[in-house]
C-alpha cells in the first residue's frame, strides 16, 4: 500500500469540493462493509482546516449518527483535545475506514478491526479528503490510521509523539487511539491519558486561533 497522496494545495479546489467527495463516498461499494452498516460516515470539519485527525472507523454510535467520533472514544478525544488547548470545531475529523465493521451478536454489534483490503478500498476517500483539505498536520490516531496514512504498518509506540515530515505541505503526528485509553486497566489510565494529551499538544500550534 502506498502512502495517501496530497494531490495539490487545497486552494486549488472550489468551495464545495469536499461536499462533492462526501456525496460520492455515500454511495461507496468498494468493499463489503456497507452491507452491515447504516451509512458512510464521512469526515467533518472545515475544508480549510489546518489540522486533520484520522481515526480507525466509525463505531456503533457514529454509524447511527453519521458523524465521526461522537461515541465514548469521541468523548475521550474531545476531553483530551480540550486539555491540549485544541478547539475541535477548528479541526477536520475523519476515519481511515468510512463504514462500521461489525459482527451482529444478539442485539449488539461488536466492533471488528478493518482488514488491509478494507483499508485499501477506503484509501481513495482519505486521499481525497487530504487533497481537498490540504492540512498542515495530520494526526493519526492508532494503528489503522497510521497504516492508512503512512501506507505500511508503523509501530505506534516507537513513532508516537514526534512531528514528522509526510507530504510536501503536510506533517504527520502519530499517537494512540482514544479507545485504547478506555480499555486500559484503571491503574494505567491517568498516565496514558497524560501522554496522549502531551502528544496532542504538539498539534495545538497548527490550529488557527
Ligand atoms: N473510533 C474511531 O476510530 N472513529 C470514530 O469515529 C469513532 C470511534
């Protein structure tokens, strides 16, 4: 898999370009994940955002709401962004995979990690989001996001918390996925949260005030 490309600076796109991509993505059938999902969950935020956050895929609540990061992981992310001095309303938030991959179990739908094939099938949408938004910094949250953005598996612990050159006009910051913090044993939560906020603080100067 190659790294998603930043085709050209965002100023070359018309004001409604992102809405056009969103409409096309709503009908995506490039892999089978749409069959078990309610809808495509496209990214949200300003087309001119300087900071883009990339997660893994929508969860149960995001699938129903049609918006990224509105469930428990989203609440954790919102809290950490606020503690890092970042206003979420100024950020473009999206996912590597745009449909909720799940396995029905009784009344519940259990989250399943997307496969490489599914990440690749969705790469076209992330690539277009990056091209149209033209962020100055992409923050990859967790392994799936890092893999989708970088184009190959990139260990999180070894690469997190540093600003890296990615594309001609775009830097990259890798950190953990906020849902990891929710799953940790209680005694590790506070330290892991502090580290997450510390990573996100590196992104704060990229957000226009
Ligand atoms: N986890 C993600 O990676 N993205 C979401 O939108 C919600 C949970």
